[in-house]
C-alpha cells in the first residue's frame, strides 16, 4: 500500500467512462463513503439527495452496498437494496438472505460475548457496545483510554478463536476468515468490469483482492486503491456523473 495524492473527480470519471458501456458492477461502502463518519452510527441514514442518487444507480446498474454493519441495521438505514453485511458474513441479494458457512455458531459466540462484557460500558465512560447479530462492536468515538479497551477486546477475540478488527473509532470482534474483498469476488461476474468505493481499512481488502477493478479510496492514509478522493461528497459527485452519462 502506498500514500498517494488526491485525484480529481474528473480523473476518476475518465476511467469510468472507458468501461461504463459494459455495465459495471458497483460496490459501495456506506459509512465514510456515502455518508460522513459520525459518533452516533445509529442515526446515520440516507438524506434525500443520496436516496435519489442510490435509487438511480441501483435502477441502472448491478449495485451492492458492502459494509461492516449488521444486516438488520443496514436494511433499516438503506431499505431493500443488495447488501453485503458484516464484512461478508451475511448477504441480502434479490430479497434472499444468505449466510457464510458456520455463521450460526459464530452468532451464538457473539451473543455470549455481548452479554458477558456489556458491563464494560459502566467501567469506561463513553464506551458503547453493540450486538450486531453477527459481530460485537465497541465504539470508541467518545472515550479517552482507547488503547486499554482495544487490548481487552483483542484478548476477548483471541480467547474465543475469533478475529478483532481496528477501524475508525471502533474495535470489533468478527467472523474469522472473511473480508470484503473475498465477498466481492464471490459476487463478481467475470465478464463485466467492477467499480469499488471505500474509506476504511476493511475496504483495503476489497482493493487488494480485486486489482483489475476501478478502486477508489476516500480520505487520507495508505491505500492499495488506484484512485483517492477527499470525501464522501466527491463520491456523490461521481455517482451523479454516472447517472448523467
């Protein structure tokens, strides 16, 4: 992964224009990509502009929202779209829910972890713990002693043969062996091009596993993506341009 300068939306559109006639599949991360990162992820819904943009993209292309959020939370926020949830542990495709093998056993482990460690919210001011019904999310947006909490979560994951993931304002216990990149490869039609947008470390898996795609990183930091944009507003501008082609 390398640090690269920000690209203009016109530079990204130049590449998209080359493949748009071949009806690309479009994979969009949610938080930080379509909407800004906020301290209260529960209230992060589509606004009216984004609702229109996504509806039009979904109508004209094969589109997927790929996210670390739970499936129920994502559907509540976004409605009836094709969704890859929990980094690829759950799929909601054409109104059908599909589970990664071993998901039910993993779900049981996460439910127990959530019940056993919910009390940490009382010990660490500002910490919020969410049961994602397939993952346990520790939200650190309002806490000071992040390093201590991260060490605790890493140990919980290790003791339960699960994985811990460190993201923007969060540390999460999740299904081992899955990632967004592998999930995208499962859904790909190899005869068609692919466009992928994402902002977080989990999205780097998407870029690394799909090097032939048009990959776009949002925000600062090292990346394996071919392009990098400053903010979610740039993503919206590109999606509007795609609609208007």
